C-alpha cells in the first residue's frame, strides 16, 4: 500500500493508514505498478515503504532521474527480459530440496539478465547512485554456465549433462527401435488378424489392435478392449521382455536426472544468499525504472526537498495525478492545475468556498504532492517545486459516521483529530495536517469555537495545517495572527459553476443566496432568508471580500501589463543591439575603404617619384632628393599597413581520428592517442605505430600545429577504427563451443575490451556463426559485426565493434 509504520502503537498506526487511504495514496501506487515489468516489480510498487528520512528520499529521487535518463536514451528502453522471481526456488534449494529443470533455468536466465543490466547501467560518473547498488553484486557466471550447459530450452536435462545419461538415452533409443522393428514384422505377418496397422499404447506398453476372437492365434498380454468388444489390444509376447528392459532403463535415466538436478539445486542453495541479494538489487532497479516511467508519463519535474522545517512550500500548477489518469483514459482534458505558495512563517491555511468547488481536491493534491516527493517520484507540475521533507502526513477527510459504533459525523471527526494530535506528540518532526470541513457536524457557534481552538493548537505543533471550512469567523484569524492565511476556490456566479481555481490571500464569499436565486427558488423564500441574515455584518464582509477580489484582478492585470512591457523592452534592446552591431561593421568597412584609398594614393605617389627620378637622371641631374622622397613614401605606406586590424586566425588543432602526415618520412597516418601534456601523439601508419612530437606532424593540406596549442584529448571520442590491428589480446577463439557457451565467453571479453574484438568461430556448418550473429544483433551496446579481412580469417572470423 506504500506506507511505513514508525511504531507499534495501534492508534498511531491506524491514523497513519487512514491518512494514506483518505489521500488515495494506494490508488497512486496501483497506477505506478502498471509501469513495472515483472510481477515482483508490480508487488513492490503496490507495497513499498515510504522513506523514514530525507536522505533515503533523495536517494530514491536520484535513482529515478539516473535510470530515467538512460531509459529515454535507448531505443525500446531498458529491458528486464529474463528476470524471474526466484524466492520460492531459492527457498526449496536452500532447504536441501530438488528444483525442477525449468526453475533452475530461470535461475540461469536471471543471472544472465543481471549481468547484462549491470553492464548497461554501471557508470560511476554518469549514474553514481545506481552504480553504487551494482558495485558489489555477483552474477555467478560459472553457475549460469553450469545450468545452461546441462539444461535445454524448457528445462529438459540435456544429453551432454553427463556421459552416463547420454549413454542410457542412446541405449534406450536403440532398444525402442528394436522393439518397433519386431512389432512391424508382426503387423506384416498377422495383417489379416488386425483391425489396423497402428502401434498404439496402453498403460505405457505398446499394443496392437487385434480382432476379437483371434487372441488364441498370437501369444501376448491383453491390456484393453474397445467399447464394442470387437477389438482387443494385445502386447505380443516377444516384446514384453523388451518393454521390461526399457522400464528398467527409464528408471535408471530418472535416477541419473534426479542426481543431476540434486547437484545443481545444491549449487543454487549454496549461493542462495548471493542470488537473493542480486534479486533484491534488481527489484530496486526495476522499482526506480517504474518511478521514472510513471513520472515521465505525468510530465513530472524533480522536487527540491529541504531538511529544515521552516522552509516554504512552492509548487506551481500541480495536476492531481488521479485526475490526470482519469482524463487520459476518458480522453478528456479538464484537469485544472493548482498552485501552492506557502511562505516559511505561515502555519495554517483556511480554504473557503462553495461545495463542489474543489476544496477537497486541492487538499488531497497538496498531500499527494508531499507524498510523491517523499517517495522519489517527480511531481506533475511546472517550474522547480520546493518543499520541506515531511515526516508525517496526517489527514481527516470525509464523513466518519458509523452506525455500528454509534458515531455521528461530528464524533467521528473528533476521534480522528484526537488520534492526529496523539500521533504528532508521539512522533515529533515536520508534520503536514490536512483537515476537511473542520468543526462541521454540530452547532455552528460551538463548531466555530472548536475549529478556531484546534487551528491555534495546530499552528503551535505542526509545520503546516490546511483546513477547508464554511465558517466565516475562521477567515478573520489571518488579521489577528500572522501565522494564518486565507485561500478560496473561485466561483462564477453568472454560470453558477465553480472554476476550480485556488486563490491565495482571499477568503471565499458566501454564494448560497445568489445560487438559490439563480436556480429559481421561490422569491418569497429568498426575501425571508435575506431578512433573517444580519445585513450589516454579511454585506460588510461580502463587500470586503468583493473588494479584495477586484483588487487582486487589478494587480493581476497590472502584472500582465508589466510583463508585456518588459517583453517589448527586451525586444527593443535586442533591436538596438543588432543595429549597433551593424553600425560597427559598417564603420570598420568604411575605415577599410579609406585605408585602401590611402594606400592607392601612396602607390601613385611612388610611381610619380620614380618617374621624376628617371627624368632627373636623363638630364644628368642629382636624384638624391627624389630617392629620399621615395624612401619616405614607402615608410609611410608600411606605417599605414601596420595599422590594419588583421583578425587572428586560430592555428590547426589536431584531434584523435585526424589524418596527418609524418614530416620526416612523408607517410600519412591516423592519430590514435595523445600524451598527458598533449605535446606528443601516437600515429597509426598501416600496421605500425609511431610516437612523435606535435611539431613532427602536419595536416594533409600542409598546416602545422602551433607548439602552444592546447590539444583536447577525449578518450570517449576514439575513432571506431582505433583497434584495426588484430593482436592476441583482442582475439577470441570459440571454435568447438556451442552457441550459448560462446555467448557467455564473448560477453565476458566484451566487458573488458576497448576497440574491436576478433572472434574466431570457423566456417563448418555455419550454425555457430549464424547463432552468434543473431545474438550480437540483439545487444544494444554492439555497433556492428562484419567478416574479418582475408588475412585475418575472412568469413571464419567476425569483427565486433562496440558503441563508444
């Protein structure tokens, strides 16, 4: 049901269970269970214990987020195929019993699935919480191989399980064929005495259908006869001894099979604690996956839990999860979100408003939000919800009337509230109390007095109390005690329907007279009712509430106008910034044009001076003055050119996987690794590797890397062509193994392998290669599988690339 009992006191236990039932928490857990994969996972979702401290809640939330992120990133999500509930099997084996082959095969399947899940999930950097769970588990590969070697699909004990069993079964088949041949000879010899030519079976013995009255013509044992008496079923005398021999062989086979099952069951029993721990870890991971998938379905967001008691409750646009569920299945879209913003200094919130207006839904929504955050679920709301971790969530909702116990509605409420007060005293800590129609069911004046006194006490003892009420006097508590606040569910008096929106800071108005009038109640009754009401007090209160509602609308309108103005201002700012950028570009372009004109005029001046020098030389005059002027003009040109702003072009930055050329030998190769300081790199040229300095290589287009260039080495981005050289370490020979045996060996090798893996399986009949290829295609972490190069084995060897 999803709860934890903190103590053994029956009354305290009762109120905790009642509160969860009243908030419909078991229904939420039932919805959560539909996202589980296995039956034990569904049972866990429906009966898990709520955390006892904030650290456990935060742990559950982290697990939810980690596995949810992984589940979304995988095509088809995380698979729990092969995981079974082993509790009864382990119980049998641990007590010395003998499990059947099918159950032992479930153990092997679970061990295999656990190893795959560990390999998929384990990553201490990305998923530290889940990796911590998986860090110390043992998947017992030897036990798995033992069981899979000895058992065929369906749990049948394989012939290969023992040489004795194989020999007995071979001998049994030989004897059966011998008996069949003898019976076929009898059929051919006595065909005229037979009703048909079929070898039947009666009581485990082979019989032939002879005509009645022919039993004296063939020796044998009559095992049965037809209903009409026209046919008798006879086991010929010559095969009776063979049948006895087969029975003995069958008995020996059963003894050998029982011995093998006993040995395997003993191994399982010896490792029962390890397997049980493994099953518990798998269950926790499936529980986290169920929470993640349910949260994703709700479009939930993670809540920020605070250990401090005096922390605000801030939940925006929360959608009641049960209403979301109903809307989804009924194809509606009518869930009205509710926001809760309770400052840290507030202790009591009084919600008022008409019946069927949504007060109780708001009350339950708040309680479920706290419970979901406590259980590690994401909340179906927007923004970043924040709330304190609540040790106790206690509720009094609904009618507690009981004819059997002679309890009125009022008495039932009082008994439940009494248990709530006892629970707070017995288990101190951050407590949320939810009260529906507090003080109802008795004289209004006395009920009001009790409600006011109770809420005052709750303000002293609980972190937050939310109460729904129709008593007008409770609305005034806010103005005499700063720990109190009002809220109301809005009501449209024109349509006579509630809007289900929760308004904070404003008490609800009385709409009984107005609703009655619009529903057509006799005008005389309406008039008399208005006369009985104290006009001064009621009109005054309603006028104040109406004024507050109008003020709230004005403030909301002003806030919307301010938001629109802010948006326009931001757009204007972006437009001005864009214009400024364009203006700066135009200025730079203009300056560039000016420099170009200046350089052109300098060149024209040089040309003119050269012409002048030539003329002076032609006239045998000294050209020293002209040469000095030309030199000066060249200096001016260089000065102007140095002022030009040449944008800095970043140098070539090599990275892993780039094709480069070794300057010393002129050969091209591929970068496969860098040194720690990035100043040396290893280049793969054909089948040879060479470690050189950064200055000894260049790009294929001739660019050199700057010596001060910082080379970023990302090992996770190594090219898939990294391990293109077959070595002893990355080569595995599985020839002679069966498919399932080879799978286990290859999977262990892949766990510690980086780059490509060469698997030699031979050619033969092709069954081993075909089975391995089919299995490898189903692995999410395998990128591709292809035949090796001819010099590496060709079609008799497969190369496996894993996804980096």
